[in-house]
């Protein structure tokens, strides 16, 4: 309860600061940015419709988040055959990408150089969350839920958000000063000077790894994830505590033997000139992965030597391959939202007993993350005895799988929604 009150207070304070900034800027006659009506304070325009596509394993899943805006535009285009005022993104220009591939050093516009120094002490877990400028609300819910900083079960947790510059600055007016304020207040924003597009996520990957190597070199473990996942941080930490941070570790929802998509219609189309082999190296999909500090440093170096590849998950797989690190599949990272959209539609949300035994669950709304976290952390977990998973989490792949299956079977008989369609 106290946490929640504090959260509400912080939220109010933040909005207040944002409002003040807005009005202050409106008052200045010399402002460069075109004036906006005060009602535009609502910063996160939710234009994205439910996504139509859900591909199988071949779809690198972290692609989804940042491509939402992209999809929204595509939908827009379809619904707007006259097509006049809607600017549609041009098809991905591979030639241009290949030409500018060597341009891979971008300036860090907002840094948090003391992230791993203050408060002093060991950094056990660094949580890095991919976000886009527009998503103030998502960052808020992550901050207040699974992304909390502090000491959890004896482990110091620190958090950063990874951002590029917004593609459409008119959609988020005042974004620079808002972001400055946000950074000043929470000290968790990293902003680089490249356009935050789906195909630039690889740049985000490289820049984050370099940053972590430089400013957080002593961290024991790093979790990197999307902003639309729910992470059971307690599970993540207790798992990490059984691992040795000085040896290689890379765990997640690992995808093996994925083939490059050669159909030009696909968003993930990769021509053979860009990737000639028939199969991608093993890579982590599904919204997040955990690695040791040592692996983070190795990857930072190896990624600098790997040619840019427009799908960031696969790119990281290439970096792993280069230093001979085998990514490890962990059932706790299995994420129904992506890999089995219709197998367990009823499992998607609002069953905290289900989330309790997982590490990372994908594709949740900000409100769902918030609700789930509160349900999990309330005094009386609402899992009834029948629903309750008998055994506690045991980090054994088979066990976890059985548990999930058990829950699935139990719930099969009850609700079956049509979310999968
Ligand atoms: C990028 O920066 C690194 C280190 O600062 C440097 O070694 C490298 O040559 C730069 N690469 C390019 C393409 O500018
Ligand atoms: C940018 O956002 C504004 C406001 O949401 C919208 O009117 C405009 O069409 C967008 N432009 C592009 C290129 O998407
Ligand atoms: C990536 O960012 C750079 C720098 O902002 C930009 O010039 C480039 O067009 C972006 N690339 C893609 C594929 O969006």
C-alpha cells in the first residue's frame, strides 16, 4: 500500500513537472517548436491497433515493440485508400542500409554516468529496457513494478531505459525537454542520437553494450528486455544467485535453426545479398534475456566486429557465435504471447499463479503489468489451492514445462477466449 501511494505521488509530481515545462515553453516567444494546445499534454498517443500478425519462431519477437508505430501506419494506409495526408514509410532500403552500415558510432545525448556508482556498492543486476520516447506511460509502469531499483533479496538492482530519437517529432511535441525532465528526475534514461526505428534496434544493442562495458563494468548480471513484458524479478534474481557471474551465461527464449525469410512481402525479408546462409545462428527472442557481466563485456567487443544486421535479435546471435557462447534455453522465458498465441489464450493475463513461476512473459499492456505486479505482491496471493502450482520454482527445464502444462490443462476446461484469432 505504501509503495502504491508513493508511486501515485511520484506520478503526480512527474506530470506536474511535465505540465510546468510545457507552460514554461509556451510562454517563451522564441521557442523553436511549433506551439501546441495544452490538451496535447497526453503524451502517448495510442494509435496502434491490435496487431494482426503473429508469426512463428521465425519472427524475432523483440521486433514487435518498436514496430508498433510502423504497423499503425501500415494499418492506416490500408484503411485510407485515397491516401492523401498519410505519410507512409518507404520500403526498407537494403542498398542504403548496406551503404551506411559503417556509420555505427552515434553520440550519447543523455547519459547516466553514475548509474552503477550511486548508491555505492556492488551492482548485482542491471535491468535495461528498450523503450521509445513516446512511451512515457510504459516506462512509468515498468519503474513502479518489475523495474524497481533498490535491493531485492539482498541484490542491488539498477535500471536504465534505452532510447533513440523519435522518428516523428511532431507526434511528441516538446519531447526533448520532457525527456530531460524525466532523466533528471529518475536518472534512468539513455538517449542516443540515432532514429529510433525498427531497423535501428541493432544500433541500440551495440550502443547499450558499449555503455554497459564503460559505465557498469562490474555488474554481475544484465537483463535486457522490452517494455511490454512482465518480469518476475525475484525469480530472475534467485536464478542469477545460483550462477557464477565470472563465467559465460546467456539465457532466454532461445530460437534455434530459424531460417531467413526470403519472401519480399514479409517485414522480416532479408535478401541473400545481405545474409547468404540458410540458417540464422541461435538467438534469443521473446522479449528479454539474461547474461552475466563477463558475457556482456565479451559481447560488447564482438558486436563491434560483426557487420550490422537489421534484425537485432539475430545480430546478437551473430555476436554470440563469434565468441563461441552457446545461448541457453530456459523454460521460464517461454512466452505464450509469441510462441503459442492460440494454445493458451486464457493464460495471457490475470492469472498471477501462472506468472509467479515464470521469469519473463511477453506482450502485456502497461495496465496489465501493473495489475499483475500488484496481485503478485499483495499479502494474500489470490491463487486458490486448486490453481496453485504445488511445487515452487525449481529451475529445472522439465519441471517448469510440466508445471506450465499442468496449469494449462487445469484451465483448459474453463474460459476459452478468442484472443488467438
Ligand atoms: C567508433 O568508435 C570506436 C571507439 O570510439 C572506434 O574504435 C571506431 O573506429 C569507430 N568506428 C567508426 C566507424 O567510426
Ligand atoms: C507525425 O505525427 C503527427 C501527429 O500525431 C501526425 O499528424 C503526422 O501524420 C505524423 N507524421 C508521420 C510522418 O508519421
Ligand atoms: C538509423 O538512424 C540513422 C541516424 O539517425 C538514420 O540516418 C537512419 O536512416 C536510420 N536507419 C534506419 C534503417 O531507420
